[in-house]
């Protein structure tokens, strides 16, 4: 029988439609293979040698010598970084001026080095850049909240194939964040505990949805996961904001995130996915009841009218089965010879 | 400069990114033309003559003679209509048994007669079936809320191309609906008015976002529309639930909905879209502060990491420009000869 599961953190309800369920391997098979990427594309604004095609960089690492990661203002920014913050009310029409900071984080000089194929050190550099730009952008007094995300592949909404992430600092706190804070606060008032910490404790006790664990982080599939292979990575110890993360923790997260992305990449044939770093708004650092985390949503299914019309989701896989699958698959290519994978560029055939 | 607009009904914030804006005609051009549909497909379970490929029908119209519209249980239902309603709580895991009613409404016996190409009478039959099934399904005591929706085209999530809609009766009220009710109630307590009626009044005064009006309904693009050509059709006079709609009003709605769908079909080259009927939960009929409506979302853009990570949206078109465009385009083919369109089957080339 299907189950309708509730996520106590997000308040979302998800129909786990077991009658329609696929086996985890089937998602890999139904995945459309993408065309192989070239290591360098002369017209790509993010490829090495084309640095003059982007606005001047706001950050790079390493500082000296050839760069591995660059942060640059988005040339087609959704928001204007030079505008003044103002609010306009006319009848029931409410508007805030479109001020904000929208940057692109180029994760590698190589066009074909997708995130799952970065080395551990390269992944650390990417996360350090995330933290640096998050801190810089949220220190702008006009910015109330920053959203850090990555779109990998066309179904995930990317328009440029060169591996990159984005950060958008907005002058408003999204209602989704407000609602989750309110919900978490209510739980805290009732129990004296952070709802994220409580869920994490239960996940560690249950173990069935845990995919992997590092010293400071745990990757698991939520009890009411929205889609097959929807993953959350939580800091093990309470931390409200991504800006609180230490250098040691970043290194540890890089290891776990890389492990997870490699499992997904090799076992599900490089599906499109979105990553987002969900964190507290700028004005709410240090809260006892709110907890930052990383969310990974492989786009192996599509949101349709039911989801749009109800805000509910239909997941065609049991979260426990998806977790067992990812727990057991290796983070390495399985059926290819070593020669094909050497050098980190792998084989989309 | 971009604007960040607030929708006072849904509480959503939308970045209207004018720097990235396309002209309305460009969306039509960027739309991938679909392959022409056949009028009859022998393997299609919804085509006339294949009635034995679906479960027995729960409704049909006309009752005698050849059917035009059929409602049948979904063969791959997400929920189980025979289950008992039960709730399970274990720690922080909350679950409701997957009981519910999931039906398909086949809108036409003809495989290629997409909704925009139905006659006025045929459209009335479809809406009558919607109302009949909505009333029947919400009268099941296990059903708390019903979501009525349509997925048109692959990007909108459809898996079967034969024109059809779906209705899902769930044993829970989606939090999205609860949140909107709460928000509407707060407005009612403060003002003594229905927030939907107030917004509608302002839209009629402003006129700039109105696309078309009939005797009992108005079609407009919301001030903070989520995507280009996102449309709302509101009953002009207060009505909380779709089940309150009269036969005369249904006929009037059929005329307006058909007009809008034809404008979209011909001017934007038959884009993929979702329709949903948003209405009050079963237990909340007759409320003074809640208002049912129809939402149409053409899928001309894609939700990506920013939307998933923040719950905010980026719309690359000015709602006022989209409305002016749709207001002015004809609801008929423009550049094709009459011969090509005769018989209602039109021309996907």
C-alpha cells in the first residue's frame, strides 16, 4: 500500500507510490546519456584563457598562479548590485527594488571536469569559495538572505555546461525560509531542542536511510524524500548558519560531498541534479533552533500538475531502498577499464 | 531595474528580471515543435474503441450514444481507493496510509484533439465532468481535499499524449492550501474582505494585467506571476469552492478557458502547460475568506536550483507585457490557410 509521509522539518507531504515504484537501477537506464564534453571550448566564458569574457573576478583560489576556482559577477544577473533598497506599496501590490548580488562560481578551469570528478583538494577549494562568497555577500547591509545553488544538466535548468555554481543575495527573506524558521521555533518552544538535531538523531538510530557518514557530517535520504535519491547532508553538531562552518569541517564536508556525488555519478549514469545550501538568514545567525544543511536533488523525475496544484509530491521509490542502493554502490566506475577513466575525464557513452 | 514582486495571496516573491527579458514572440520561437499527433492510435488506452484497456468508467458524457468525455480510475493510481484511513506516528516519523482516489478524465475520443481545439460544447462537457468527479470524490469521507489538474506535453510531466486531466482525492489537506487559508483568514480578520476578491477588484481597476473577461470570470496575469504567461482565472463573484459553481457559470467558464487556451496555442506554438483548479478543502466549503480559481502555467521556462533552494521565482517577462501580448493576439490561427485548420485538427509543424 502507498504511504503518505510527512517531513516534520519542511512540513511537506509526499506520496510514496510503491505501486509505481521502479528498482533503483532502472533510473540509471532511463537516464538520457549526455554528449561527451570537450576539455576546452574556445567560446566558453568560463574556460581557462577566456577570463576576459566575464566581469572582473571577486575572488579566486589559489590567489597566485593558475586559478582553480573563480567567483565572478553574473553577466546576466537577475538582480542589480548598484541599486538602492526601496519598498513600494500601492494597494495590494507590494514590491521591493531589484537590488541584490548574483555571482557565478566557476569550479574548475576545465570544461569537462564535472563536480563529481574533482579531486578532494579541488572540492575543498570549491567549498572554501562558497564560504568566502557567502560571507562577503551576506555582509552587504542590503542583503537579507543568500541562496547558494548549483544546476547540473539541462533538466536541472543550466544554460552553460561548464561546471559552475551560483549565489544570489536577495534583499528579502524567502517565505519558504521564514515558514521553516517558524516551524522550527514552535518545535523548540515545545521541546527545547532543534528539530533538525532531533531528526538527525533519529536517522542515526534508524540507520536505514543513512547513505554515508564522515567525522562531522551525515548524508541521508529524508524519511519523506521528495524524489528518488533526494539527499540531505547535515552537520552532525548543531550549527545554524553556513558561515559558522570551520576550515576543518569544510575539508570533511568536501570528502563526504565528493563521495556522494561520485556514487550518484557512476551508479545513476551522471543524472542532472540541483544542489542547494540551505542556511539561516543573515539576521538569524547563531539560532539554537535552526540548522544549515546541503540538499541534493537528482532530477530523475519531473514535477507535474499534481505537485504544482497541491504542493505535495509523488515519489516512485521507497526512501529506504534508494538509501540502501546508494550505500552499497561504489564511488568508482565499475564496468569500465582503468584506462578509460584515467586522468579524471570520464566517459559519457 | 529588476523588481521583486510579492503575491499577497500566495505570499510568493518573484524577481521580475527585466535585463534578461525576452519579447513575448521569442517564447514561441524557442518552443520546440512537437511531432504531429495521429487522430487514432490503436495502442492508446484512451482512444475510442479501446475502452476495455482502462478500468470500468466512473462517469461518462453523454450518457447515451458515443462518449465524448470519460472518467476512469487511474490504472497506475498513486493512492489506493480500497485502503482504510489510518495514521502512524513513530518518533518524528509521521505517516498516513496511502488511501485516496485517483482518476483520469479522458477529454475526447480523438487522440489529436488537444484541449485548445475542443468545441465550446465539448469544453462544457469536460468542465461538467470535472465538477461531477470533484463532487463525487470529495463526498468520500476519507477524502479531505481533491486536486484537479492537467499536464499538457512532456515538459509539463505527461506520460500519455492523448488529451486527459486527472483528479486526486487525498486524505490530508496539503500544507500549501492550509498556509493560503491561514493567510486569507488573517486578511479577512483585518479587513472583513476576501483577499481574492480584493485582488480581483484591483486587477479590474488597473486593467493592465487583464487578458479577457466573460460574464462570470476574469482571466489575468498575476502582478507577481511566477513565469511568463502564468494565468489565473477567477470567478468574478465570491465563491469558495469549485463545487459551488452553477451550470450556467460552467458554460461561461468553458467559453473563457477555451478562448485563453486558443490564444496560448496559436500565439505561442502550442507550449506545454499545466492547469490546476485550486479550491477549498472539503471541510471548508462556503468560507467567506477563500476563493476558488483556475491556474494555467505554460512551461516556457524551467525551475532550477534558485527556485528549489529559495522558494522564490525568476520571471523573465514583465507581467504587463505578457498580458498585453495575450490580450491582443487572436484566438485563431493567423498565418495558416483555412484549409489546413478545417476540422479542428491543427498543424503542428
